[in-house]
C-alpha cells in the first residue's frame, strides 16, 4: 500500500509524525516522506534523529495557513496525513482567532491543495473533543471534520478521497495525566490531584494511532471516520498504578474538561458499523451507492453510544502498570 508512494505529513515533527515516519520506514518502502511544518529547529532535530533515512525524507518549512506554499508542497504527493493543529485547550480559548486559522482555515487549505494537485488520499486526525464539543478546540476540530467529509463531494472523477481517524489523548502525550503524575511523583508529592473520581479515559498508544491511519489509507473510500476499539481505564486506577498507596485529592473538573472521552454518539449510531478491531462512522451526506460499507461490518444498534465510560473492556491496575513500561513521555 505504501511502497513506492510519496507521503506528506502536516505537522510532521510532532509525536504522531515522528512515530508514523518511523513505523512506515521500518515496515514499508516508501518513495519519499515529506515533513511539512513551520518550526525549522524541530525539523533539524528530526532530520538528525532519522539520519540513516535521509535519502527517503524531505523537509518543507511551511504553515497550513499558507495555501500557496502547501499547494507547492503537495505536487507529486500520493497520500497526505493531516496532523497539524493547535491542540492545547487553554491556548485555543485565549487565542480563538489563531485556533480558527490553523484548525479550520488550515483544514480547508489542505482540502483545496489536495483537490488542485494529484493527491490520491487524505487522512485527517480528529479527536474525541470534536464530539459534542465543550471548548473551542473541540469546536474547531468538529468544523474540520465536517469540511473533510464534505470535501468528498468535490472530488468528481478524481482518484481522491478524504477520511478521518479519531482517538483521544495518547498515553504519555504532553499535557495529559500520565506526565503530570510522573512529574509530581518525581518531585516527592504526597498526594495526586484528580479532577473527578468518576473520570475515565481510553488507552491508546502512538503506534496504535499510526496503525489506524494506515488502515484508513488502505480501506477508506471517502467520508468515513475510523475509531479504534481500545480499553478504558479509571483515573483513580492510573494513580494507584503509578504510585501505589499514595493519597489522592479530588480538585474539581476543569473548564472544557469531560468526565469521559466520547467517540461515537447516539446520533452517529445510525450510520456506524462495527468491525473486528474498529468502528467506522459512515457519512450521512455525500455518500454514493458505490461506497457502501464493507460487508464484513455489522451495523450497531441505533441507541449505541461509545465512550470511555460505557466501554466493555477495562484495564486493571496491574495491566495499566504493565502498559506504563512502554510509555515514552513526550518532551
């Protein structure tokens, strides 16, 4: 699928971009991987990290806000992975115009550049926060998702499709709970803060996120939202796994924070199909008869609702402790 293909990753110096690049170079033989981002220092660092693959990598300085630069970068590209975004909830709240320019205008620029060059497939990374959003970040990503789904209506006879991959916070990602607990434990804290004792989250690793994107590249026909079947865990169990016996303190839920990560709503269930290791939400609009769901899938019940709080698979404290051994904290 990826052999002899040219792949471009927006925001490619981020944790996902580096993991995706490493995985693809190890398991496939791509013609070229283009890292498109706006931070030259991070590009230099990544180039140093991937020195042995320098013949396969290209680095483009550019911003998703800049359509002309992006169009130039997309020439000759087969697949685009759109990972660039403003992701920090507080930063988006305090800088709403900037979040809109990157997450919404940037998404439209990716779409337009893909439509106007020879790109074959685009996979955009989404987030649980785009589902029934309660903060600006989630709102911008909801709009972004809608734009990518609707873009399939403009492909015409082009060999081009747009699809979405959705997951929550990656284990160990910056700003998430694991590095916070780790920092407090190292500093000698005697108790760990928990916003709400009922809080749950999904557990997904970066590599699992990468594999879901590759599945979307392989299977997507246009407009689908791919969601992994992954286990849930309680934040209280995470605290026990990281610091056995340490006291915890409930400090109250933060603005824009949810008790549970939601991936599929009841409203989405009308067009959601279950597969062996994932779900796919098919679009209610812009859908053609030739793009029917894969027959190996099973339509979920109309009242189906998939969140970290109602999951059927849960991690125990011991399982969390074992998984933590493989978590690399983002720096």
